[in-house]
């Protein structure tokens, strides 16, 4: 790919023009579900159901997909492992690589930034995570950053993945020098750094565009009237920006979120609470009327305990005005709206258990229902977020020499998920296998011989993510049987009388 600055900027401008149709609904979603952001001049928020439900859903996604206290992924030997690597040695190498990656993730800022991405995902339907290699000396070799949706412009590739990313930043001269230390700055950046007491900020656009050899990267600087200058260029085997979506409609580039679906109910609930508060204010202070008799001055009246309000002799003075009706029906409407908002944001499905106790059947049914609700979303997140995330992190660890070189295409190694949400399907498969083993044993000894308990035990251990150190492999079992048979034969030879031929 040729790094033509003007061509890259023109492509970014076209993508930005296609994105503008989403700006309005994104602003409404953030105003109602994540208010109080810097520079936010949105509508006043009177009902906190949507912000609370959105935060709970983001926290539930973090706990179900990438829990910080569990290793939510694993590597297993693939189908094309050479004979020289077959056996427990390669499996142990992959297990060590998985432990190394998990340790690097825990020492990094992954959990903090991932939670922010899930907030963007729940509210706007699209999120972007940047993964970079940290400088030497940092606690982890990985550095993550949740990219605000306002900074990114995306394009879909032929495979319908968001593999083309443009990021627009406003940076000072010192920030540009810190991020691109070897860049030659144009003359426009060599003048005064401050203007009216504030550091001058310049537009920097980072572009990641896929090609036949991976991902091409270019950082462009717009400074004054000069042509765009290239600050840095390079190539990545895996994209440093991972963009992912909650769901999408055919023909759309950006995703749709649960907050978008519940936005009509969120707006209505906010307005109902506003009207309830206004009605409560009227009920407390009341609406009053008075004769303009030259004695009573309504501007000086204060409705406080112990106040004395003067009036003319024979006049009615200050009298309350009866309200036209009661607003009790608003509570019924509000309860229904809040229930629909919680249902749309899955708070009643992924939230904490309300009852004091739950039976094992209730727990399994709750887990199965959660898997049905998030099945399509989990499949999309696995394709657009989790797999590229592991691939990008492994590329950085290979560059540092912390893990061996292997792919995750199923040849040398395969990727398995061990997150709580992924384990729901594993438990379902394990339940079917255990039911089959019970049925086989019930059919009698002849049918029981068709089952291999040792192989079934190893399969269940692999399915449920049991550490390999706790499982006896097939090779170890065969070696133990062979050693035991040899020991029995030796004991039998020792038991024969001296000088007696065993073959006689």
C-alpha cells in the first residue's frame, strides 16, 4: 500500500460523512444512559434507571466474558502438530503460554479499559480497544486504551469485519513528540506552543488499513495550511485497533445497542419523573389566588410556617386554587416503563439473584436462559473482540520472546474459551455425556463395555477446563499399564522353584 497522505485523508473524510447519521442517536443515548460527561450539555436527568442498568450490564459482560479473577481462555494442541511435538510436551508448552498471557493481562490496565469499552458497547452499540506494546520497564508488556467513539471512524472489509480504522486526535506539540519521537515536525509546529494561555493542539489522524501483507499503519499531521505530513508509518501482523459491535442490521457499519432499543422508554420515564416532581412541588407549595385590593402584595408573600399575610377588611385574602386532578396514575406508568428498561438492558436476567436460595435446577435454567439471550451477541463478540484480542496480545508477546511462535488457526494450536458464559455450553455437553454413561451402566455389563471411562474422564476434564497436571494422559496410562504388567511378570518368575523352566 502506498502512503499517500491526501488519499488517506480523503478516504477518512468519506467514512466520516457516512458516520454522521449516527451522531444524533449516539448523543441521545449518552445523554440518557451516561450523563455528566465533560462538555455534555444534554437534557436534565430525573430518572436513574437507565444509567444504573447500563452500568450493571457492562459489569456483567466483564464478569461473564473477561473476568479478571479467572483465566477465561486456553490453548490446546491443534490437528497438524508434528510428530516431534506430539504428546504432553506441546500441551504443556501451550499451557505455559496461556499462563504467561494471563499474567501479563492481570498486570496491565486491561480490566479498567475493557470495562470502559463495554460501557460504550452497551450504550452506543460499537466500541474500540487499542492494544500497544508498553515500553521496557513497565509492569506489563501490554498497554490498553479504550478509544472514545467520537475519535474513531470505521469501515467494513469484504468479510464484514471492522478492519479499517481511522482515529482522529487533538495533540499538543509535546504530546506529538512523546508519541512519535523520531518524527520530523513541520515548520508550523516550531512556532509558539501556547496561544492565549492554552497549548495549541493539532489534528493527528492514525489510519490502520488492511492489505495482502497484514495491516498498514500511518500517522498523519495536519498543522496550519501546510500539506499533511506523515509522522510515522509501519505494518502490523494484527491490527492494533479492535472494533466490535453488540449487533448490527444488514447494510450497516456501526452497531446497535440495548440502550437504543430502550431509548423511547428511557425518554418517557425521564419525562414522567419530571412531571411527578413538578406535581409534587405544586402539591407542597400549592397554587394561590388573591384580590388586588391595594393591601396584599403577592410579590412579598412567603409561604413559610408562622408567616402573617395582611389582607383588607372584608376581602378573601390569599386563597388556595384547587388542582384540576390527581396524578396517581403516573406511578403505574413509571413502574411499567422501568420494568421494560431493565428487561431491555438484561438487568432482570444478568443481575444478582433476588431470592435467598436457588435450587440446582433453577441455577441451570437461569444459566440456560442467559445463554439463549446472549448467544448471538457472544458469538459476535467472540469473532470481533476476543479472538483478535488474543491474537494481538500473542503477537506482542512473541516480539518480546515470552511465548513461542504458533498460530491459533487449529493447526499448531487451537483457542478454547473458559469464561463463565462459555462454560454454560460446556456444562450442557458434560451433562449429556454423564446421562449417557448412567444409561450405559443401567443396561448391564455388556453395554458398559462399549464405554471407555478413562477416555470419558479426560474428555470431561478438557471440556470443563481442568488443569492438565490433574489428569492422567493416555500415554501415561499406557506406560503405567505396561510397567505394571512387567512387574507382575517379574513377580511370577520369582515365585517359581529354582531351576524350573517356566515354559515346561
